[in-house]
C-alpha cells in the first residue's frame, strides 16, 4: 500500500497534485500562494503589512531628506504599483477560491474602501485642528480664491484641449475635471509643517469647501446640457438638473449648520454618560462618518466635505476636543494616513501615457498654474501678500476623488475616450504627487514653533502661527 501511495504521489494526476499540496509545509512558497489565493482575509493582512511598512519607511526617509513625509508615502505606492513593481501581478494577490467562496471580493477594491475611510478620517482630523476664528476671518479670501480656482482651470483646460484637436464637448468636460480640488494631501502637509492653523492654511481649507460646491455646480450644469448623460436630454431642462443639484446641497448645508451642532452636543453628552474609555473618540468618529455619508448621499458632494465640517463643529465645542485630537492623530499618522497616500500611488500607471506626452504636459501645466494663479489671485485681491497668495494657490492644486468621479462620469457617457480617461487619472494623481514638495518650497525653510507629536494632548502640538 505504501508503494501504491508512493506511485500516486509521483503521478502527474490530480490526486497526486492534491496530495503534494497537502504534504507541503505552510511556509512553502507554492503552499503559501495557494492558501492566499483562497483566502481574502490573509491577502489583506499581508498586503497591509507590506504597504504600511514601506510607506512609513519611505515617509521617514523623505523627512530625513527635508521633504514632506507624504511625498515618500506616495512614492512608496508608486513603486509598488503598475509603474514599477506592479504588486497586483503576483499570484498571492489574485483571489481564485473554490466554488461557493467569496471570489467576487477583490483585494484592490477592499484596499480602496480602507483608503476611502482613511481620507475621511484625515479630513475629519483637519477639521478638528482648524482655527475657527481664522476660518471666519478668511471667508472672503477663501470665497474669491475658490472662484478663481474654478474659472481659470475650467476656461484654460477647455480652450487648450480644443486647440489640441478635441471637440468642444470633450474639451469642456476636460475643463470641468480640472475644476475639482481635494486638499486631503495639502491638509496633511500643512499639519506636518505646523501650518494648518495659519492664515493661509485656514483659507485653503475654507476655499476647498467652497470649491467643492462650485465645482459640483459646474459639473451638474455640464451634465444637464449634455444629451448623452443619464437623466439629461431633450425631455429634461438644464435648469431642472442644475436646480436639483443646488437644492440637494442646500438641504445638506441647512442640516449641517443648524442641526449639526445640536446633534454633536447630544452625542457627546450621551458618550460622557457611558464613562467608558475613549467614548468621546467613538462618538466623534461616528459623527464624522455620519456627516460624510450625508454630504455624499444627500448633498451630492464629496464625503470628505462632510467629515471636515463635522470636525469643525466639534472644534467649536472644545470640552472633549483635546482627547479626541490626541487619540485620532495617532490613528491617522500610524495607519490611515500612510494607507491612503500609498494607495494613491498604487493607482498611478505611467505606462498609460503612451504617445500622449504633449497633451498630458499641457493639461498638467493648466491644472497646476490654473489653480495656483486663479486661487492665488483671488487671495491676493483680498489682502494677502503675493507669497501667501501663492501658498493658497499651490495648496489648492491637488485633484482627488471628485476629479476621478467626474472623469468616470464622462467616460461612462462616451464623452471622454478610454485613452483620455487613463490620462486624466494619471493627471489627477500627478497633481497630488507634486503638491507636497511645491508647498514645502513655498514655505521655504520656515519650521513650526512646536513639532506635532502623536502622543501630545490637546492642541499643544499645533503651531499657532498665523
């Protein structure tokens, strides 16, 4: 019988392969690969271990080179992504389990969800650390900076794209994509520099919220006027679609500004009654996620707008402010921040540029200069110095999830070709890559008075420079 067993094991048949796979130790490369392919949970654990370790190491190296740590975390993702190593091609990260298993779950999709949670938490923390007084004082400059940051990129992008041979309908949509702003990376860079509570930092964050509203109004108008869009066409007036978008945003802002503060006070009052460890943090996170959901579902805006507003409202009620910031900063700096920024780098595929380098370069210049000068001019006209105006403009350069969503809408409707869609994705991600070093360069060699420490309590670790 032992001989028969030996013959079966040596055979190339299915039974022999199964027997060999069972007899291999768990640390054998083929056995490990087989187990990982059948278990999404193990894939997530090993992938997160690799991603977080490399992102923090690259961030630390960038900091030693006097570069923003965010840049190192982004580049770690770029190195792991399709531009260089392409970690997705390894069989370890390809789910191919047996029938009846959760093979529909994608590791990339799971990481994307975690990254979305990460950016919501980062912007919630940015709201908590915002100087409310400075925010109110900078509303005028923030409004005009946002207006300039929408008009100039939209007009410049549309005109340049048309001059490069695109039809007006596609050129206008490319301009619409360039209006979007996502300052999650800017907010993290400002926190690292100790400048989030500065006059320029408050203006950038205020302008980002206004820019989100204006950009979505432009998008809704373009969608309403485009007959190929879902829900648009001859049977629907452009004004109806535009008005519906305005109404949804108005409902969210009315709820946020009138019911939000009351809801936050009630939630913290209830949390204090439990008298359990970290109950204020749990209440704060629940509120941040709730506001993020309402902003996207009710207001048709980016989820980060809602989480940022939730952070602002909690910052206005400082009773549990210090404990929440201390706990949340450690969580964001150690896990969610590196995860989010590295995941952005994972999406960058430099090979998708193909032979479109001239178009990509021109649109990238419009994307950077349009925001830098459009927002900077708006701030400068409202009393900012030229240098501070430039800081505001550079801080508004990154495009994020709003730009990607806009590009996806145009691609799904057939307005934007697949090649241009890929280029736009690289463009959106490239703007996030160049912002940290540009912002650090604008601040020069200035350093924060106090270093931000993950274990500091309250707002002691935040610079009060203005």
